[in-house]
C-alpha cells in the first residue's frame, strides 16, 4: 500500500502507519499475559515502520531489535527451535549490516 505513493512520487502519509501500530496495540491489549507479550508488538511495529521508511539502512538496523524481540519471546514460550533459528537470523542480520556499512564506507572513499 505504501508503494502506491512511492510510484507516484508523492510523500507517504503517516496516518496509515499510526493506524497500523494502533491496531497492533489494540490486539496486544486483548492478548496480554505478561511483559513478554510486548515482544511481538514491538517486532510488528518496528517492521511496519522499517517497511514504511523505504531506506535500506533503517530496515537493516530495525531488523536487529526485531530479531532480539523474537528471541526473547521464543525463550518465554519455550520454543527451542525458534530460539535457535532466530539466533542464527540475528547473526546473519548483524553480518549483513556490517557488510552494508563497509560498502557505504568504501563507496564514500571512491567518490572523494
């Protein structure tokens, strides 16, 4: 939905982002059991923001706390396989972020 505005060259409005995050919060209130229930809400909100923002660096930086929230929630619910897979995903995301920052640094040196 956000891409429709991007194709037309118009700025993306913030009200859909606020509405989606409010819906996430509303659903979380009805399913609240403990503090760990905030982890999926934080993950969904960060992912929605990262997709809305359209910048690669924002997406890569937001992916790290998203994975950390998923790991925390998997530990809370006792999902060993989920914990292992999200830990591997976190390592891959850290590597991808490092690679992206190195490429940006090298590119800036070439331009100068």
